[in-house]
């Protein structure tokens, strides 16, 4: 083949990839499976349009979601056809909109010389808005209000377009806040990130503007189409001209951003929006082995909202998937650390990732890696003990141990915010007697009247918390002390009122800190020893930026690949997430997230879980993730045994021998579209499977893992318990009725076998 001809752009491509490159007319939907080379296809297609079909570079608009992706695409096209970057319109949605608004901005409320407010600027403006409307920041948290406004902007709705009834007072208040916030942006000649899309979409409603840009861009390409929200969808609809030369590339099975407004219906309904669409499936995977692809494909087939594709590879079958069930979270972390070290030793160029559903899960994995001196890189987050809410809580606990710690005092007194400014702090510190500590300064400043009014009330209450906490330290166990401080300090209440995705994550981090304290308590650690261990861990934590081992959430891992992947926390309420599992749409997105995690692995995939995991300091019995049940048996190196005794045995996993399958557990249980209900196989045992067991006792009553019978709900398994005496309450998973909470006093429960 003549490399000087346009056909050189098809070199090395498989048949569907070549079709995707050369098919240029009309609407085209390219379904690009994980690892199928979509970036190569997109860039070769742009180059093909320019070189083979003579399309001017400026007549092609290609949009994607990240600056990194846009830059990579632009550089590849430049390399292929040797044209300067300024001639190309390859950018993110936000960059494209900024470019349009800089040109057409006189037709918008903010003009063309607007500034773009970052999150800090937005928060500052929102605080001013709330003050103007005499609304309490505690009740109307700035971040929550901004998140709700962002949701409406992503739906292309301005304040006056939000429908509501007079009885919806909270919504009416939000609309007032939204309206004044927009006025503030206008006054500052500013846009926030959502406005870039919103204002551009509004501009394109003008037929003159719309025609101008349709005439300019004869060819439109959109990457990651499954991640588009309503505003981006509308923008695309405006830009498609009469020739309908639109090509979208995406994978409905990797739509994992519904929580931030992405709508999977955009890609699922593309062929309804554009009849006579040419559909091309890229199904050959260049990343993973067939065992890994089989695991991913058979799990994702349980989703209803999909078009469907069958991934295959010529990389061979490869190693089977390994599942490890550890006794608890700490054991899980240690096993992952040991096995990750083994993977790193297999090859000098091995890259290994430990993935998890939520950031709070990293704590015990990080601790295990540090203890074994294994360098790692934490991606997309802050190390557990360096997270803001954790450092806030630590500042309180350090004051209980060392009241002379002025650094911790300065942090704690405004965590959460008490309105104690630099002037008040200076007065307090100036009142500290020689050789005294900051709390003595507080008391002296209050006594002398140096601090007055609201500030006096706030610092007085803060001093009471610390002084009482020092007494509680000698009366309570470590976990109980941490829980007391979480409540008294106001840290948890503040985050609960904020009620955002971010605050929910931070609450889970505080819960995980409480779990760490409970773990330490079982080792007999004092507060002093606990704080020392945390400090020493942090001091030793000099991460090697060239580390070949990375820790991150699954969302952060999208688009990446690793020779070996560990996916931790394979339990119900962890993965799938407890907030999503009872909603069918949410559950399908969780399954897509599982699919994304699996398809990051090139050579080896490990799945891990824990029988017991601490939640709010309590040791709870975990149920296996329903996604494990959906894995085909032949992709696992050992089958997973589903009898209840797996929870009652000692350290080990569910994959000991093939002989441990019970007759009723040899197949995955059936699934219900309405929700997850364990079938009989979940509780099944056979005589040869019985073994001595020592389940962990709950605080009072029957131990976790006890099988019980209820006259109303039938057979079930105790997975958690709270309260004592008359308030003792069990969480029980029933064979026919799912999870129920039953007060023991009124539940007429009978222990099986008694």
C-alpha cells in the first residue's frame, strides 16, 4: 500500500475500524467497546476527512470531555496530516462554548469580556446571595444550593422556567436564590462553568446564530456521547445541519456519570433522533485477555438499558479471575498489599491498580501498603488522614490529649465554622498566661470581656466541648470517645445539613475514621497511641511519584489500563452502593461501573471482599455483592460457594475447593428486576460443609451470622444488630422478603436449630 496515499490512514485498522473512518456521510453511531481503539478511529477519521475528502480543517468540529483527551486527539491529527493546531476545532464542550461566547457574547447578559468563576468564586457569591436574602448558611448550605442550581442549568432551565406550586416553599426559595445568583454573575460580568453551556445553548436558539455555526461546521464529531447531559445534548442538536453529518462515539455500557447529570438515553435514543443512522460496532479489544472480557460481558448483559455488543480479543484466554474473601477489612488490605507486591515483581514494567467504589475504602489498604513499605500513588484524592474532615476531627482529639497544641486549637475552633476571625483569635492567644494553654486563654478572654457577643458564646461553647472531652477521655473507650466528639463538635451535623454528594463522601470518611478507632480499641490502644500511630504513618508517607502501584476510585480509572487490577469491597451496600441498589436505574449504573472496573485489567483481575466490615464503629456482617453472582463460573479460578457457613468460618475465601459446592448452590441465583432477594442457595448448607464456627457476638443477644425464623418473614440471617435490652434491633436478610429491621422484643424470632 502506498503510504503517501490517503489509504495509509487505514493501515493497522481492523475492518469495523476502517468502516468507521471512511463512512463520512449522514448520522453515524460508533459503539466503541472498552479497549477497542476509539481514539485512533476518531483521529484517523478527522484526518481522512481532511486528506481524502478535501474538507477544510475548520469545517470539522470534534468535542470531548477532558482537556487531556482533546489535546491528545489534536496532536494525533496534526501528526497525521501536518496542519497547525489553530486550524482545528478539537476541544472540550466548555472550551468550545467559551470560544463561541467570546465571539457572540454581546448577545448574552454577560458580554464577551466575561470572567469565569471557579468553585471558590461561586461559593463566595452564593454566601453573599444568602446574606442578601437573610437565609441561614446552616439551613441553606452554599455548596448544596450551588449543586441544585447546577442541576437546573444542566437541564437548560433558568429560574423563571422552573415549574412549582405555591406549596413548594423550599423550591420557591431555591428559585429566589438562583435568580439573585444569576443577577450577581451578571453584575460581575461572569459565568460559572454551567453557564458556558447554558448561555451557548440559548444563543443557538436564535435561527441566525444557529445557521451561522451550522454553515461553519459541516462535520460534527462527539466523543464519549454516553456522558452527555441535557445541555450538551441540546447544543449538539442545534449544531447539526441539514446534511446531518454527525458522528458520535460512545459506549452505553460505560455510562457512569448519571449522578452529575449524564443521560444514557442520549446514546440509546440516537437512532430515534437521527433516522437512517449507520451503526458500527467496535468489538475487538486490544487491552484485555478473553477471561476478563467474558467476565465483563456476561455481567453487563444483566442490564436492560443497552444496545449490546460482544467483546473479543486475540490476546488469548489468559489467567482466570481470582476472588478473595477476607475475614475483615484489615485482612483484605493486607492480602491486597501482598498480592500487589507479587504482581509488581512479575515484571519490571507492570502497572497495578487498586480500585474501590468510594474514597473511604482506601484507608485500610493504604495502611497495609505503608506497613509493608510498598510505595503507591493515590489518584484523584487526598490520602485518608490528610483529608480535610479527618484533620478537623484529629485537631479536636489532639486537644484532648495535649491542650497546649496551638496549631490544633486554631483549626478546631473554626471546624465547623464558628465565625471566629483573626481578631478574636489574636485576643485569645494574647490572653494565654505564661506557660498556659489556649483554653486558658479562652477563659481569660471571656472573663476580661476581651471577647464579647456572639463570638464569646461560640468560643465559650468550644471550650466546654474540649474541657468535657478531656473528662470523657478517661471514662470512655476509644471508639466511644470518637463518636462522642463527632456529635459534640458539630462536624457530622454540618455535613448532614450540607446534603451534597461531596458531603456524603466526607461523612463516610468520618465513619471510616470511627471504624479505625474501633479497630485500634480491639488492640488495646489508648488515644495517645492511636494519635501517635496516625502521625507516624503520615510522616513516613513520602509517596514515590513514579510508583507503579496506584489507588483510585473506579470513576477515576475510566479510560486507564493496568496489567493487574484489584477491585475491593465486593459486598452489598459497598458495591453496589447502598444509595443506589434499591433503584433500578441506579443499580444498572452500578453494574456499568463494575464493567468499567473489570475492563481496566489487561492480564490479571482480582476481586476482594470482607465477611465483616465496620460501619459506624460496629462490626457488621457483609453480604456478597450481587455482581459476584452474575460472574460466569468458568472465568473464576475457583467457584464461589454460597452457603451461609462461609460467613461463620475462619480466615479464608469462598474458593477453597470444587467439592465445597452444595447441590443448590451450584448455579447463580435468579435475579429480580424489582430488587435483590437472596434465594435458597444463599442459605443452603450440606452435611459435608458444616464446620465448627466462632461468629463474632453482637453487643447483646444472638451473634452475627445466626440463622433465625420469623412467623411472618420465614428463614433469615442476622447481619447486624444495634441497641440493647428492649431496644435491641436486628438487621436480618430473609430468604423470601429481603432485608428487614426487627426489634427483638417484638419480633417473635426463633433461632434455627434450637
